[in-house]
C-alpha cells in the first residue's frame, strides 16, 4: 500500500532559496511540496492542511511571528518551522514559546538541518496518529454492547447507568457476584469517559496482603521498611488524572479505611515513610461482591467511607436472572471459540438450549463460557447436543455425601470447591466459610489444597 504523501508548504519570497529547499526535500519521494512567495497565496491554500510549513521570518507582507500566530489559530495541528537570516536568540525563544516547532538560521547547513527537523516532525506525527488509533481501538473494544452481551431489561438498566457514569467524574460503586463482569464494566466506563486519555489502574484489594496494601496504594520512600531499597510510587499516583479501580473494596482492612477516606477527601497522598504531600486527581470506581451496607451495620466497614464511595451504584445481575441473555452469550462464546481455534461454527440443539437455560450458574458468565467451550470440543456434529453440555464439571462437588469419608476430607473438598469457584481468593473464601484465612494458607502450604 502506498504511503499517504507528507505535505510540506514552503513560504519564502526568495524564489531561488525556496527552490533550493524544495529540491533538497524532494529527494524523499514521500514528500509533497508546494512553494509560496507571499503570505496571501500561502493562506489561500492552507485549507489543504499541510503537515508542516517552513516560513521565512522576513516576508514583505507579514513577518514570521504573524504567520505563525495565524497558522496556529486556523489549524494548531500544523507544525511551523521558522527560517531566519538572523541569529536572534530572543526572537527565537519568543517564537518557540508562541508554538513554533523549530527556529533555523539560514547558512550553508540550513537544508540539512531542515531535513532532520522535518524527519522528527514526521516521526512525532506518526506516533501521535498511532496513539490516536490505539485509543480509538480501545474505545471500540470497550463499547458497552461489546463488553456486556445481552438484551434483557436488567442489562439495559446497567447500560443506562454506565452511560450516565461516562458523562461525569462521579464515583461509581459496582456490586455483583463473582464472574458477572465488574472489571469489564469499570474499564468500559473509563475508556468511554472524559478521562479516557489518561491511565486506568486496577487494584484487587483482596489479593494484596494487609501489611503491603498501604504501600501498594500510596507508595513508599526509600528505607520506609525492610526491603524498601528505593522510592516507589503507589497506584494512586500511577492513576493521576485517570481512573483507579479498587476491586473487592469490602476486603480493605478497617485500619486502612480511614487513610483511604482522607485521600478521597483531601485529594492528596503521603507515601509510607515520607512527609511530603502529593496531590492526586483520580476518578474512583470500586467493586465488591459484598453488601457494604450490611458491612457497615456489622462494624467492619466505615460508614463515612461507605457514603463517600457509594456514588453511582451499578448492580450487575447474576446470569440466572438474565433470561435469554444466557443463549445470546452462549452463541457469542461459541463463535469466538470457533474463530480463535479455526474450527467450524456450531449451533445449539433445542434440548441443549433447554439444558443451558435450566442451570443456575453459580460462577455466572465465566462459568457459562467454560461450559460452552467444552461443549464445542466434545461435540462431534455441527449442532451441540444436550449430552455435550457438561454441567457436572462445574457442579462436580455437589454430592459430597455420596461416599462416606472423614470430616477432614469433606472439609478439604468444601474449601477446594470454594477456592476453585472464587478464583483462589483466600480472603473471600475464608469469609464465605467463616474460617480463619491462616487455616487455608496452612492447608495450601501442606499441599492439602491446590491453587492455580
């Protein structure tokens, strides 16, 4: 494919000099060059949107500074290079402050300097275009309808709330069972919102040990604790001007909740072991599977932090409450699997559809994806049959009492089941089963429990 020409305008009243620059630059076949000998003719053609213009500072009808100002007013994306017969540092500095890309003095090396400068302009524009394209791709990737597949009324309500969330910086609190897509919703809100050009930083609070969470969120200074060999900025600083997503916020230790509340109120952090106050400007999105109002009643979550984080609540419905969205999602996952593995697309038989719709999906969307992908592998025909829908894989620990075993074995199987179901989140499992997390850690260390 032929490259799009890189347009260069040369504005110089010296005909011979402009032809010299044109000849030199035209050695690059990708450059499309036009010469102008008056500002009037130059501005009459500026609607063609050149990528870069070179301007002689001493023109009979306008000086370079006036041309620069008007170019930037008409199209700030056009890069302007000033070429002057005089080496005037004060003028050069003033023009650069005004927005000139470079100031080049006329001498025997001007053509080579201009060549190098235009190469840099072209590289920068190429990078800018690439970044713009990547942002557009990310925006398309996190289009609401692509993030959450479905047409149910419950999902339409979620779409409506997400749309409202993108229009302001309001804090968003996402609640839903494991596997309902809380982080996907957070990303979609960020990449469709007013901060999409800035960082999106995700933190899984439950996955970070209590003694490290403060440093992870707010950073630390060198020597703040054993092993702190250098300063480290925290996730809030990383997310400055963008969005920080605090997943499983309900797991945050109550001793740290006061510090988080202060950061949200004052919009500033202090690194562990430091005294300097660092201002931060971040949009907050939080998610949890817990009912935070109940946690407040139980005394495990601060009421003032709860109200600070509540913002715009988005409740993600469990898959079992989404009706025929289950079939829409199943077909979506089946088509994706076929495309990724270069195999023919398949359909679901009536009995297979009935079987899929009858299941409760404790693992929600993530579990459905695993079930239909396995069905795609097991099916020998173009149509998936009900016997290919293996719900027993996801429900293999349902009948714990089918075989008599010791209490220890039963206990181990129950804990393993909940670890598998909840992505090996030890704190979450300990909370669900009302057992000490140290018990689970000890069983993992002794290989009684397996984690992936």
